C-alpha cells in the first residue's frame, strides 16, 4: 500500500539495480548533470572473464541480464561487517540503459568505499569511472515515507550503457550491524547467469542459512569458517497484475550469525528470540508521563464504559498524532519514547503504537506490539525469523474478559492471553474494532513478555467490506435515463474513498469519484445533484448520493429499445486475458460483498419483450448472482458479488478467468422493450 497505513518501519533497501528504482535514478542524474569523466582503461579480469559467457535464458522483452554477481561477507565482530560486491550486466535493449547506474544505499551505520565502474563496449576501448565521480543523494520523498532519514544513495553513472555493451561495478561496504542477520536477494527483475555468496565468520562462530521461495543450494567450505554458495540460471520475475508482493515470491537466503556461546544482544535465531530482541529494544519506551496521564484522564472523563474509553484514546492517537517518521540510525527499528511522541504530537507507526499502548495502560488495558508487513504475503509461517520481512507496526489489545461488542470484529482469542483486538493506530480512516484488508489473514510477530510468536491476524466477514448501491431510475421514449442512486460503503470500500477525498478542499472535487464511476459505465451523462455522507465520521458508513441524466442510454433498434439493466459499476476484470500463462497467484485486497439493485421505470406505451437470463456462478474463491425481473412497468435488476478467499492459486486461474467472463457477459446483457400491442 502506498498510504500512511504503510509505515516503512524497519526495511532497508539493499544495493540493487531494480528497474523501478533505476528509472527514478536516471531522472535524478539528468537533473544533477553529472559530468562523464570516464577514462579509457581496461576492465578488470573478473569482469572480462564473464563478458563473453553464454546468456541466461530470457525472452525478447528482457532489457538486460545479470551475467555475474559476487557478494563476499566478512563478519569481523558483533559490531563490524565488511562486504565486497561485484556485479556485471549485459544490456540487451534500450530500456536496459538504467542498469548503467550503480546504486548503493548507505546510512550512518554503513560506509561505502571504492565504488568503481566499467563498460566493455561491443566495439572500441573500455571505459572506467571512479568513486570520485559518484554523488550522494537523499532518498526521494513519497507520501507516507520518512520525513527525516539517514538512508542515502551513492550513484555512479557508467557511460555507454547501450544495447550490446557490458556494464560492471564493484564496491565495499563497512557496516556496524544493528542485527546479526543478512538477506541475500538474488532473484529479481533480470535473469541471472551466475551468482555467488561467500561468508567468512570469526573462529568459533556459527551461522544458520534459510532459503525462501527457492531450492536450497548447499555451500562448499573454502577455508576456516568460510562458506560459498552459488546459484545459476536464476529466472527473472515478470510483474503480473494482482500478484503477491515480490518478497513473497522472490528467491532469498537469510543468514543469521551466532558468536561463540550463543546469540548476541543484536542477534536471534527464531521468532521467540526475535520477540525478546525487540522487547529489549523497546524497554522503557512505553513509560508514561504526568502529561500523558492528565491527557488520558481528560479524554476518558465522559466515557462510561471501558470500550468507550478505548475508542476515545484510539481516536486521539489516530487523528491528533500526525504521521511523521524521523528514522536516524537505530530509529529505523526503535520507537521514540511515548512521552516525546506525546509532546511533539507526531510519530511513525511504531511511535503511534507506543503512545497508544502507554495511554491504554493508564486505564488498565494491556497491549502488545505486533511487527508486521503492510503487504500480506511478505511473511508466512515458512519464512524464518528475520527483520527485513517487516515494515509496519500495529497493536494487539488485550480485552477485558467480560467485554463483548459486535463492533470489535478484529478480535481473536489467544490461548494464553485471551481475546486480543488487533488495531492499526496509523490508519486514521479505519474505525476502532476493525482492520484493513492488508492486515487480514496477514502474519505478524506478536511481542509479549514471553518472547515473540508469529500469529495470523483475523479475517473479517465479507459483509464488513462492501458497497451497497441502489438506484431508482426512469427511462423516456428517446432513451434518456434519469434518476437517483445511493451508495453505502463500509470497511476498505469506505476507507478507499475517504483516503481519496481526505485532502480535497473544493466541493466540486468531492464528486470526482462519482464522475469516474459514471464515466466507466455511461457514455453521455450529467450529474444534477451529489452529496457525500460521513466523510469525517469513520465510525459511520460512508455514502454517496447523486442524481444524473444519461442521454442515449437505451438504443433504438428497429422500433425496439435495448436497455442494459446493469446501469452502473464494473465488477469484471481482464487481468487474465493475456497471451502469456499466469505464473503467480491472484491476490484480492480482502473479503468483500458488493450488491447492486436498480429499478428502471420503462416508458409509457412500452412493454418488456425479453429479459436477460439469471446468472449463478459459485466458486470456492468467489460467487456472483444476478437476476433481472419485471413488475408492472418496472425492471428490477439485482446482483451480488462476494469474494470469499484472499488468493487464487495459479491452478485455479482458468476458473477465475471464466468467472470474470461470466460477470462481463451479465454486465453487457440487455433487456428488450417493444411498443405495446406490436
């Protein structure tokens, strides 16, 4: 997700040549107008050795291939790791020129030394660029990102990154690790021919290597406490619509290090130990202050029940604490003290969770950190304990034993802690008691005094995320359709529209979603009235009410009028209508249940000659039911689309394609009207 409910809590981008990042970096370099001070100099032997190697398997859409990569990690102590990196690409298409930008991320805990790059052109002499030609830039700011961060990029532009040429670079990282764990991301957007990873540990140290989404490659021992891994012919990951997050499908190796005698203060080997590590990192951060205690007393003074008090505190943290992330050094992992967050009135996801936890404790309610990823599927029970898999923080609130309320739908009973309500205080548009679809059936690390535990968050009923659309309409003999429509939205359906309109100030812009909806279903229309309900009242259903006129809605065909009963809303999808076979599962945002009901009064003097047939499509992942009926001079159309599962495996992709085609057919169907008596 790309909004403030997605907080980049711990994730640090590795040195990478990801296409989406490099496209942005190309623009940066063009603005900076970096001079090309390339010298004619022979490329190193390690680069020349692979320049003429056979290319890995690829198709004609591939912009570049990774011929060789080498990552040599030398763990010198709990406080120092040195890593030497070498990378070689061959550019195949003009779009591959982006790979001629060597991009390395660093921060106050990591230095980059000796960055150098080379080009071996298909014809002519080699080029070389050195570290002095590199530039350091701050990360681009996007909505929901850190306001202040010490993460920067070192960029080195290698000349002549043209089709047919070979590009390579190397550098050394010197890092003071915050965690004794490294993730090797060896699979990405480009196919890879030969990729190496080497690990050197101090005497007496041990390691644990875990493979994700890829067959395990056994290491060879090349020296005293030194191991080497090699993977070859790694396939590229081609992005598909509605696919799982890249972390959930890409091949990775997670390596954890253990000094002599066991895990260190900045290391762990399982979820329980990771929970202990994070709990130690947050010790004292939830201590209260007189100001917090006074604010809690003021906020809850008029609340009559424990639930009302919790709701009031949650609302305060959601709306009165601005989302601002200041992540310097350990601040990318460690929350700021609750007292500081309260005084400054801002913080990121872990800061807001910390303050709410502190305020809840003042009314006798215990709560626990839940470290999670805002993209469901990034972490699964098969994934080993690791820091890089998470980027967000929410709370698990321990409900009083006698508290039961139908609004608390995001609750699961924990075998030891009792009922736990999951809540995201960063998401200011989702009411207390609910969670967004991005968290439902998502796995997070529950941090308790007993350590860490990987838990699955609850899945809410489909009816909790819905659009209920009803319309009363009238058709005239010329085919013009007029009438009024009411939409009631709850759950993520409401959240999405509130987020869209959150910063809109002009009243004319507030009806833009209505215009977009009508434009997707009608060719000629005008809006005659429109209102928005409960935009700022997140505890109430969100609503649109509007009236419109659509000319030429009914089509005249030889004296007959052809009328589409499905007036508004498109539920079909063409994401599977591609020539290439699907490779990854199809992900839904969350369970949902949408209904449409339209009444169309037909023109006087006309009768219904033919109606579309009813539609009943029921699959394990979703169902669709639609019917068109006539009563007197009124056509009644109704339909229901329910998404029951969160993911459709590739083995059922054909079923989903068939399902969408059934919906599309129903959406195109027409009723036939004729002049009475003919």
